[in-house]
């Protein structure tokens, strides 16, 4: 069962630890007393989305015989002005490299973001979650280099 333990380290810094002992430093943003030494919890949530999606996407692309050479994801969130200042919009931009079939990438990204990634599922309930992807380098389908596909849930 997933678990986390958080310890206050003074000022506005907290160390999060998972059940295996892995640690991450979190802190408030500078406007709330942070010193810029750790990730903010809200940005960690966005990073968790990218990691969660990445695990599913990389696993499925490899299982489908795709020659994936790189996975990169940039995620931006827009927060609400009122409390709780949760995300109202999240934009996810995947970039893949390698010899990839565009149709396979499209199917895998959409299955991941719509059905498999639990973090995407949770965030989609409270925000407008949108994603797109780009394949850089050669693809096995005859798609031009840098093909982009915009998808909206």
C-alpha cells in the first residue's frame, strides 16, 4: 500500500519520505517563505503526473515493439484565484524520440491519459486537463518529422 511520511525541517521546508525511504525536499514558494531549495507541493503534483504517465507510456511503447529513444514531458498548470487554489487548467506536452509509429503513440498516449494514469484521472475531475504530443526524429509511419497531435479530454 502506498504510504508517505512528511517531516517539518524548519522554516517552510518539509521532507517527504515514501515507504522505501526515498526522500524529497518540499517547500513553500518564496512568496510564502520558501528559500528555493525544494520543489513546491503543487509542482510535485505536476511532476507526479508526468512520471505516472511516463511509466505507462514507456511500458506500453516498449511492449508494442517501439524503438523509443527519449521521453520528455513539459507540464504547466494554472491555479484558481480563490481558495483552495487548486489547478483549474493543466496542459501536458509530451515529446518522444525514436523510430515510432504515430498511430501507436497516439493510441498509447490517449489510453494512458484517459484510462490508466490514476493521477491524470484525479486531476481531470477538478481541472481542465489537456495534452498534446510531438514525435521528433524518424517515425515508422509516414508522418513528417515533428508531427504534433493535440488531444483534449
